[in-house]
C-alpha cells in the first residue's frame, strides 16, 4: 500500500519534524509556556530519533544481505519485509538473489560430487596437492582417489609429507617432473613390480597453487602390446616375403617353360633367360637384404641413394611383375621404359614399393571382366610421379586415409602393412604416396619424388 512506501514515510516524518521545529521556534519566541515548549522539544527529538532508526533499519538490512552473500548464508529471509516493508521490490530482489546464489552453490556442489564420483570410478590414480602453503609439511592433499590408494598400496593420506615418508621412491620421481611433464616409473609395491605411466600438471586456481598427479599401471598393457608386436612383426615379414616370392615363382615357371623339352636356345631366348635370371637374382638378394635389415633393426633400412633412370626402374618392374600378372589374366602395361630421366633413389626399396602397389592392383582387378593395370610416369613442376593405375573395385572415400594405418586392410588375406611400409619408404626418400580413387572405375597410386 502507498502509506507503507519508503517515500511516503520519509516525507511524512520530515513534515512532522519541520512542523515540530517551527512550532518549537514559535513557542520559544512568543510564549512563556515552558511545559509546552519542553513537550514539543521531546516530540521533535523523538521524531528525529525515529527517522534515524527508520533509515538505519534499511542500512542494516542491506548490510545483512551483503554479509549473507559473502558468507554464503542462505538462511537469511526477507519474505516478511517484501510484503510489509517500505521497499518490497528491493527486498524481493534480495530474496531472489539469495535464492539464485543458493541454487548456484547447490549446482556447484552437485557437479563437484559428480566429478569426484567419476574420479573414484576410473582406474587411474589421481592425487591433488594444495601447494599454497610454503612449508613442505603443510602441503595438504586435496584429493586422493581409491585407485591411487590401490595402485600405491597406501591409505589416502591427508598430507604430502606423510606419503613421501611411506613411498620415498615415488615422491622422488614425482619431484623430477614437478613443474609438469610425463614420466615412466617402475616401483616395487608389496613385493610386486608395477609400471606406472605418470603425468604431473601444475595448476593455479583463484590464487591457490595445486599439483595434479595422475598415474596408471600399464604393465599388463605393455605385455599385451609386446605380444601383439611380435605377432605383427611375423605378419610383416611374411607379407614382404610372399609379395616378392610370388613374382619370382611366376618368373621361375616362365623360365622352366622356356627351357623344358629344349636342347638348344636361340639368341633371343638366351637373352630373355639371362634377363629373367638376373632379375630373380637381384630380387632375391634385395628380399634377403630387406628381411635381414628388418630383423636386425626392426625398421626399414636407410636408403642407399644412387642415380637411376625411370626407364631402368620401369623395365625391371615389367620383367618382374609381367609373369605374375599374366598368370592372373591381368593386362599389365608398363609404359616409357626407355625414359632417360634420372632420379636419386634406392632401387631395391622403390622396387619393393612398386611390387606392393602392383600386387594390390592385381588383387583389386581379379574380379573384373577386363582387368587392366598401367604403370607410367609424369613430370609436373618440381615433382616426378610414378603412377600405378587400375580399373579395380577401388577404395571408398572413408577408407582413403585408413589404408595407410598399420595393419588396416580391406583384403581378405592381407596383413595391412604393405602400404604403411611403402609410405615410410617414400618418406625416407623425402617423397610421398598419393592416391585418387573412383570406385569400380579408376584408382591411381602415385609415388611422388622431388625433382629439380
């Protein structure tokens, strides 16, 4: 109601004070009525005191509200004053602000409990240290989840120095990366060796320094990865051996058919025989060297760069792969074998790449009515491209990047390593492999060399 409003009450009190002041002045100036003068003076003093307490009440309420916000006291209530007070809108706003503040606080508590519950469930040990205190004995552990307790075999200590006393080796390793970083630790906990992958992250929140330590036991994962690595290594070597042995076997069959039931060979047949034997010898030597290097250092051998012409490379590949393609009823067209363009490369390694690509193409076109594979080269700006194209089933767009991932394969009996090795070989030549595919129409793999 209007008469309860602050403005009305303030104006009313000021009018009363002014009237009493004027009356007191009049009585003192024009009369000798001392009892009336004293009574009027007391009334004026009471009105002034009432005005002071009235304004001070509002100031006190505002002070209480600010203190409640600062101390996060959500029990303060202004409902009565919002309906009966002089400032209903103000007190209603106070109530709404306190309610919103309470809701935010509850949401923060709920989120904290959610995160805490998640961290308690994950198999990763998490320790959070409050580094705000300078004294080492005062460094409090703000969070210590159950996984950390299980992995380290210790209770959830409240202070860091207690953990250091129990596990000095762990604390010493953490001190090495206290400013942030990762570290691999081997610790003996309760006569059991564990291998921990550990990460430390320093953090500053609202002027307080924290150190987050996370760690997990990777011993089982390492053992599993070692087993997988051995299996994959066997698959890699088998893949490379088969890819090279297959064309050699086909070439051997061709030679056998040339010399069987013949006592004499003419000059052209003798030249073909010599070329085939030289190719088998070179490819066998290359294969043996490749396997030997792979076995010894578990990675590709460093390229032995020499000058070779494109024609020489394509000619060797034609001689090596033509018999295998013929057996599969595939038309293999190797163009420009007379080219004199020279490039620095390791012939054995690049042959290995081309064997992989052509072999993949042969398997890709084997269900086609007119299977065709072409090998050619082109020059564009400062790049030299050797292209292997086929009209096979091609590669879907989603698989174009996956095909280079180790052990990813779309072929039934493939190992998924050929393209990975091929790309690594090209990287070692400071080149790359590019692929463009239109499924069931044309797929082209390109070996890209820098050519200046």
